[in-house]
C-alpha cells in the first residue's frame, strides 16, 4: 500500500485467455457495490494514444522484433500512467487494470528472453515508480487457451505453445517473488475465481473506503 496516494491500484494479470476481462468486470461491479468510485482500464491501451499503440503492436500483419515490442509497450504505459492511472489514484479512485508491469516481465522477459534488469528499469521509467497495491495472477494451463478460443487471434495469441509455456512459468515464478502479488487458480468456475480475487481485494477496502 502507498500511504502517499488515496486511491487503490489493483492489477489482474495472467496468460492470454485466462479470464482477465471477465474477472475485471466482476471486480469493478463488486467495488462499486461496496461504495467505491472505480476506473476500469487496460494495458496496452487505456488512452487514445495508447490504444493506437495497442492496435499496432498486436496486429498480426506486423513482424516486431522483441526490443521494439518492449519499447512500444513501455511507450503505451508511460502515456497510460500519466494520463489515467496517477490522476485517478490522486482523486481517491480505485483502479482496476488488466495487465501492467508484470506482463512485460512475463511476456518480453520470460517469453522473449529480453534481460529482466532492462525490463525492470524501463518499467520504472515508464511508471515513475508507480506500483500496484495488489496484483492478482490468474493461472491456467495451456489446454485452456484452446478451449477458450475467442475467434480471431492477435499477434501474441498466434505465438507457439512453447512461448505460452514460458510466459505462464514466468507468471508463476513472479507470483511467488514479487511483493503484493497473489496467484489464483483460474481453471475453476467464474464465480469461484471471483470469490478468490475478492477475498484478497477486500483486505484493501478499509483504507480505500476511508479515502472515498
């Protein structure tokens, strides 16, 4: 928790098709029912400029080298942090974000093989050191990726199973080592996963309600 800001910053992470958007929507609804103002956002994206970067970086028509991919994500994050995250948190608003800095460590670090020190440094620069109060990693095995097919796949969703396995293992490893990070089994039913997330989020609510 960061006592210097009144808002609460919650991030949902996990491999592609792990249920982040579904769980984010349920969490936003639960927070509003608890009487809190909430901003629901995502990375890459969240602003007009960052959404434009998202369209480019996830377009299957483009071949993007790992370093360029990393820099595009960090550019999107810098804009998103300055335009959306910091103002919302300063107002005392709860923020629910689909993906943040841990995604870059998992995808561009564990997945692409870029150096973790480089990624951490760029994460700090892009965010100005803004860290979540809680990061929830939704963990699913690769078989769920195909079972939860959503139709047209973006550039990252078209990666190999070996890539997805590296990303998942990266997430699992970071869930054990990063501060304020929890691993949740996302193979369970949607209500069960929501309950597991809410159990962790609810611990933040006394401080969040006091700031609202």
